[in-house]
């Protein structure tokens, strides 16, 4: 029997990634609705880290919209750029700290059967969503890794539509990188 939330959030996920690929600000509207529903879906399947991450995604989508709409000092839409080198070390430190904290929370207060990978995808998603909100081209690399691991986790947790969606996300993330790179050079 199929889970209707798995199907609905998969459809919303397809819309979201299509809008992200096109660098459309409307991805953030879908970015509020889809993770709000994912909270319930993931919790039902014992992916507590992903459920918590979906709470963060819901709130972060509001930030993303504001950053894209008014993220420059000129009050115009934020351009697509490369992530400055000075941001890599803080992003890496944050990633490892978030991974450790999330892992600790999952092993201490939940019955998660996949705490290490659930924590990993959550920590890297924090970094990926921040990079997306800043419109850094490199955000696509973070998502490729997250999407591969999530695809495997969702197959393991019997969430087939979401697993298929994340498999598709890997392909779209690769194409999205080249699309954003092309858009950024056209704006230069």
C-alpha cells in the first residue's frame, strides 16, 4: 500500500527541483509546503533527523525567499555566484559540528535505526540550504551527495516514491550545476 504523503511530497519535490533548476524564486513557496508535509512522512518512517530537518527547511524557505528577493544592498534579486573561498572552512566546521550534534540527539533521544546517515544528510543539508539561499553555484555539489545518500536511506526505509525522487534529484543537480554556471556567465 502506498503512502499518500510519499506521493504528494514527491510531486511537490519535482516542482521544487524544476523551479530550483530554473533559478526561480517561486521554489521557496513550494519549499514551505513540501517540508511541512515531510515532517509527518519522515516521522512515520522513523527518520527523526529528516523530520527535524523538514522543520528547519520550512522556516529556512522563508529566509531563502527574502535572501533571493532582497539579498543585495541594491535591494534587487541576488545574483548567482561562486562560493567565496573564505566560506569553505567555516562551512566544513559547521557541517562536522552539526553532524555530531544531530547524531548525538538521534542516538540519545530516538530509536533511529540509521542515526549516522540520517545525521549526515541533515548536517550537509544545513550547509546546502545555506548555499542555495546565498545562490552559490556550489550548492549543487552538496545536494548531489545528500541526494545519493537519501535515495539509499529511503529505499531502506520503504519510502519508494521519495527514493525515486532523490535518485532523479541527483541527475537534476548535475544538470542544475551546469545550468546555473551558464546563467552566471551570461550575467557577468
